[in-house]
């Protein structure tokens, strides 16, 4: 019995220990009213990595709604787009795909070249589109966020926080329900290829229905994930984990915890805007390059492999193990 208890404690430490070791911010909230169920370091500056593409999609959705572009407007491959590092679609310069398909590709496959294609199609230039991204961030109250590119590859002038990503996720869910299917897609077909999502929780967590993953060595493994059960929706933000497995397990555990405590937390939780601000914080985003990618890290490493655990075991099983859950205060 004691031996079993010991191994349970080891398992819990393995699950939550990395978060404490590398200060991984986390947030769980109800998107429609903004009630926060759990928050850890929500205002620590962080590199968003490919979570950036949520804002790229948000700006593109507004352009579609305003009639500036249409779903079938060609998103053309320019030299600038093709020059982006992987992950990329890699179509030749001068070719094109419909804009709506391009948006699906940046969310599902996280293709950096296609993110630039979307930016240039909607904004006229990448620079003009980035201005729109920052204007949108300001409008949404993302006071600790700045964008310098539309894809999320490393840039010292590009940073965000878990709280601000929560605000962006809320805006996407509330303002653009007609595009919810894009964030829940497990694959997308383009150029005679089927591209699989990086978001493994869409396959392994009961009720998962969005949104986006991100990884660069600077940031560690990030995710914004939504899930719906019995008509109740929650969103989790997890930043800076050491692997896709740890990130996915932590996000799943936080969501499961939130659903179990949904009733009383929905009554007594605070709001995204009501979370207390830190007394002080570093004015630069946390750098995890040497922790995540080794002591010799120095080169850009873009987004990696699909975020699926090797076992493919549904992660909901983790939450059924009678082990302590993180506090929800």
C-alpha cells in the first residue's frame, strides 16, 4: 500500500513538477462570461510561438466579415512567404490557394509560409497586417501583448501573456462562432495532401473542440485548448512546458478539474479583468531556449511534430486517477 502511494506521489510530481521548475503560466476560464477557474502566473511575459496565428486568423476573419476579401480570394505565394522557415506548406512562388483554405492551414498545420500569405492577402503587405494585429490586440484589451510577425517565429519584440491569450480566445469564440469548425479540424486537405493537426487533444480529450498549439525553443510547448461537455465550455491556456506530452497532460488535467468544479466556480470565480496584477514583473519575455533545446541552443527551431502522445491513450484517463489536482484558487 505504501509503495503504491509512493508511486502515485511520483506520478503527480512528474505531471506538475516541470511547471514549477520552469514557471509555466496557466489559465482556465469560461469563455462566455470570462469567469476564471484557475490562474498561475497569468501576466508573465511569454513568447506566443504559433499561438500568434490565432490573432492572424482573428484579423483575417474581420476582413472577411467587412467584405475586404472573400473566402475564395487567392492567397498567393510570394518570395517573402516561401522564404519562411518550417513548418511550411512549400508551394511554389506564384501559386495560390483560397484564403479560407489558407486560414485552415495555418490553424491545423501551423504553416509559417501560409501565415505570411494570409497577411499579405488581407493587409496588402506583411507590415500593414502586423499593424492590424497590434490594433486588434489593443482593442481587445491585450495590454501586455505585442506582435512583430504573423506566424510566431522568434522575435524579441513579439510577446504575450496567458491572460491576454485568454482574451483573444474569448474574442474568437464569441465574435466568430461561424469559424469554430476551423479550430476543431483534425486535418485539412490542400494541394493533394492531407495535413494533420498539431493539437493532439482533439483526438485524446473528451469534449475538446479547439484551438491552437505553438512551439519554439524560446517558448517551450504552448497550447490554448477549448472543450465542451454537457453544454458547458472551458478554455485552458498552458505555456512553456517541456514536451507535447507534459503540456497536453497538464491542459487536460486543468480542464478536467474545471469541469468537476464548474458549478461553484462559475458562481464564485473572478473574471479575466478581475485577476490581480503582479506587483512587479520582468519587462522581457521568459527565455527557455537552453532548457527546452539544450545548452548549445542558439539557432531558430520552428514548430515540431504533431502533438500526439506515442501511446495514443485518451488523456481523460489521467483525470480519473484519484490523485491530487492543482488548486483552483
